[in-house]
C-alpha cells in the first residue's frame, strides 16, 4: 500500500514532510539497529540479558515477560525514531515492516508469512477469530471446560450476538492421570453432526496439562473425511502456553487456527501477539476490525483484494504501540539463536525436576502430569492445609515469586523457565517442603 495515498485519502496534512517526502527521508538520520547474538543453549548469558531483580527467584515470568536486552534495545530505537520525527519515521518503517515481522514469525513458527496476522494479545486474537467465523444458523461450537476466561467469554459474546450454540465438554477428569487415548475418546464422543468448530487450549493454565493437538487434529480430520466441504470442522487452538517452549512447526501441528500472545514464554514486547491460520480457516472468517494493510489500497481503488495476503487483511488496523510491535522480530531471533530444540529440552528439564520434587512430598498434591508429552512449562499443585493464595504469599516472603491459577478451583503454580536454574528450583522446593 502507498502510505502517502492513505494519508492523502484521509485528508490529513502533516506539513512539508509529505510534500517532499523522498528528499526528507533521505536527509533524516534514521536509527539503525544491530541485533544482539547469543550462543545456543547459553542460559547464563540469557539471564544476563534481563533487567530482572536478583532479589527474588522468578517462577512466574510467563504471566508478562521482562524485556530482554535485544527486545528493549529495538523498542528504544523505534521509540526514539518516532519521538524525533514521527511522520517520516512511521512512513519509512510502516511501508514494509509488518511483512518483515510476519516473515520472521513464519521462520520461527513454520508455514507462510501470508497466513500470519499480527495482534496485541492472545485475548485479542481469540476474539477476532471467534467473532469473525462464518457460521450458519443452528451450527455449534464445541469447547472444553478447561479453557481460559478469554476463550469462554469470546464464545459467550459470539453466542449472545448471533444465537450460535456453544457446548462444553471435559477431556479429562483427573489431570495427573490424563492419557492421550482418553482425550481422543472424549473428543470424538463430544462431536456431533452440528459441530462446525472445536475450540481448545494447548496447555491449560489451570492444571498444566498439555493437550495432544496433533492426535486431536487427526481425529477431527477423520470425521471431516466423511463430511461435505461446508460441513467440515475447524479446529481452533489457544496456544500461548506452549508457544516459546515446544519445538513444533505450527503449520504442521494440525490445527486450523493457532492464537498466541508473544509477551509470555517467547519474551516478546508487551502488547504483541500472532494468529496463524491455514487457507481454509481464513476463507471461513470475516474481518472484524479494518486493516491498515494493503486492504486500504483496495478501498482506494488501486488494487484488488486477491493481491492482499490474508494475514495482513486480518491484522487489526489503527495506530498501535508501534515501537513494541516493530521490536517483535528480536524475540523470535533470540529463541532461534538459542535453538528451539534446546529451549524445549531446558524447560522440560526444569519442570521435570520440579514435578519429581513435589511428588515426593506427602503434604503436596500434584495435578500436572509427570509426562512431558502431556505437560509443558506449568506445574500446578496443592499444599495440605493451605489455600493457593497463602502458598503464594508465604513463598513471596521467602524471596520466591510464584502464582496461583485464576480459576474457580485455584491451585498453587510454579512456572520454571529459561531464566531459572537447578539451584533456584531446589530452593523453591525446599520452601514447599518446609510447609509440611
């Protein structure tokens, strides 16, 4: 899209900078960012990239990340450029940068950049796809009882507006003993002839269970084989608590839509997120918020919609915290430098150490499965005689920051991540042991 045509079409005057934009851009001293590098699996060097206080052991950074140096440096570069010369800097960067972000995301995630939309969070992404799905009257969305508030309410709002039917099923009763076979059996039993969408969550922040998405996708594909094209099921996944941990090609994971915030495990800028959708999924979705992508050029009559990548078309427009969004590639690059396989192995190693330690304590009930095939970066448990909130407060007083699950049945929760080490895990376990 020609950004100056966009501004002219809006009737916005930004002074002489637009009258001689090429000359001014050539004269403007635009900041140049040089990416930081880090050796694969160098966890000590990674920790040093964060300004996190050393006064506490951080076992809850998955909620909202601290910005590592490569990300904060890029944010500051873009912020400086925007503050010094907003119109010129915005035009210079916005011409191509959203596509560059999508290209870097696709390099990390797998698949094609054209299938990736940029958002501000997991919640925004879920709301966009569930609000935009093309659903005929009487069709059904099947979700699970294990989903987060954001999925529940996005679907509830959709049902209120349109009369769509939403039904909920359980995929396990006891999270600590969940099996792939049980999940698939309950999923198959839950799907009926009216089901057009299955909504699920990859890693449950309520229990730490990681669903077998590939096996679930295979089960759904078998059902779709016996259905006409307009009756087939779309499989939509909230993937935020596996994204940045699991060494998966998202385009090969089997779901149709994958939604994740990037300001959690990935260490991306706060207020950023992505949606990946395959061609079939995007074709069954309408935009909810107008895009400031090449779709605007279509509106101006300078091109046709078929020329616009679907991800761009579905990325919400308007003016965002651009310095944060434009710094997102640095988070993807950091993880790729560390090595996706290394990241997965390290987080699972620390989580296994945590679960094995908790499982030995008689006063602790562990809810998260021991198997790495059915768990990821979250470990949920109870301490006998204490509610989850008091466990969190007690450990905070001992210099350990953890969390409790924000659900009706609340559990204490550790989230060992790349910024932690074995000694910190042992310290946290010793404090839980002392609560006996």
